[in-house]
C-alpha cells in the first residue's frame, strides 16, 4: 500500500512538474504574441530571456543577467564618451553607439582601474557545438554572458539588445544557418556587421557561401534587415525549438502553434517553415508507430498520414521555391573561417576606416 502511494505521488509530481514547464512556455508565447499584436510592448531583451527562462524551468537569474547587461551598457557609454569617430554626418550619435557596442563585443580594451593596468577581453565564437546539437543552451544569450563565448545566434542577439538598451535600433538579418546584423548610416547606406569574426563584410562574402539562391534574395528570405515584428517572429521559432528539445516526445501542437504564429507575421521565415515540415514528418512517424505500421511504406494507408504528407510536401516545395538550399554544417564553419582568412577580399573598407581621430 505504501509503495502504491509513493508511486502515485511520483506520477502526480511529474505531471505537475511538466504542467509547470508547459505554463512557462505558454507564458513566453503570450509575451511574444503580445509584442507582435501591440508594438508598444516590444522589447527584444524581454523576448529573448522569456524564451530562455522557459527552457530553464523558470530558473533563469534575471537579476544577474540585468546586472551584466547594465555593466556592458555602462562600458559602451564610457567608450562612446571617450573617443571621437571620423564621421560627421547628422546621425553621428547613432553611429557612435554602433561603434561602441561593436568594440565591447569584439575588441580587447586596455583599462586603468585604481592605478592598475587591466585588459577587457571580448566575446568570442565558440566552435564547440555551435548549432546546439549537444547542448541547446549553447544558443542562449545567458550562456554567452556567463562564458563570453557564443555563436551566430547569441552574438547578434546580444549586440541588438545592447544597441536597443542604448536607445538605438539594430536589425538582425538571415543567411543560411546564420544570423548577422545589418545597419544603416547616412554616409554609407546599409552595411553588414559580423559578430562571429568582428568584421564588416561586403555582400559578396555572404554570396560566396554558394547557398544563397537569387530567389532567396528576391523573396526577402535572406540578406534582409528584419523589422521588430520579424525579430520577434524569430524568437517564436526559438521558443518552438526550445520546446521541441525539452519535450521531444510531445504531440508537437505547441511547436506548430509557434511556427504558425511566426509565419503569420513573417510569411517567408524559412526557419519556421523548415521546423514545421520536420514536425509534420515526426507526426507521420508517431502515428504509424502507434498503429504498428511502417514508415514510409504505410503513409498512404491512413487518411491522417496521407494528409500530413501532403502538407509536408507542400511546405518542402514552397521552401525550395523561395530559394532555400541546405548548407552542410562543416561547409558553414569553413565559410565563417573564410572571412578571416580572406579579410582583405571581403571587408567593407568604408566601415573599417571609421577609426578615432
């Protein structure tokens, strides 16, 4: 009898624990959707950390995160106040903010504190599990703040957070497997900022990957400066992927809800389309497994799986038509390294000469 009570108690505890985790994901979803529906509530920092907090079961240390971001923000202000750029257009204050945040992210900076000479070391790219295949939290800004090493997801996210904390605007942009920053100045127009290597690459570098199809550019899939709503839609995909990693045996309804809402505000968000097609495939496999049927032989044996396959087929066709081409992970890493190896070839010299007087 005692064993039975303990067993039932454990089951109830697990159910309540899962429900609590579900609540956090739903809470993050509501936060993101509210930002999409009510632009005045937009806050990219809050959006990003609501996703990470859901994944961490509500245990994210917001006090510590805000303390670190405030520290970086103060450092940005000091850099901005103590140097003058070779830039004199009317948007100089904005460009000075961009440059100061870039320095905090990418430069080693000598410091003098209490008559001691110290060195501030920048954030670096982490080549160990950069896609979060082993540990999903490698994608998180909170991990980046703790370890000072990140990837093409967390680094541009932190840049955008810091710029917006300084009262300016930063635009995320997408490439295959990749996120970077697009900024605009009155003197130079649009230019790219690459946080993984601390360089301002020209568009030719992005095209050099060989995986940006002309249709992807025409359809604004890649190389487009995302607006606030599109950035929040990207966070919805982050939330869906986090949930999928947390609950790999779920019925996928929450993941699809996130993807569908993201596509409502960003119809060409290929990340959402890819995840949605992957989930459709998993739903087919799950249904066939539950019915002791085989995949893929018995797909058309059931109405449910036949319809799911039709949906998946339509998605894959659309993904291909808008210009998406899958880029192998190793080729992506080689492409990132090529920017440093061929820096002179791919650097935007106009931006590189934006030095202090």
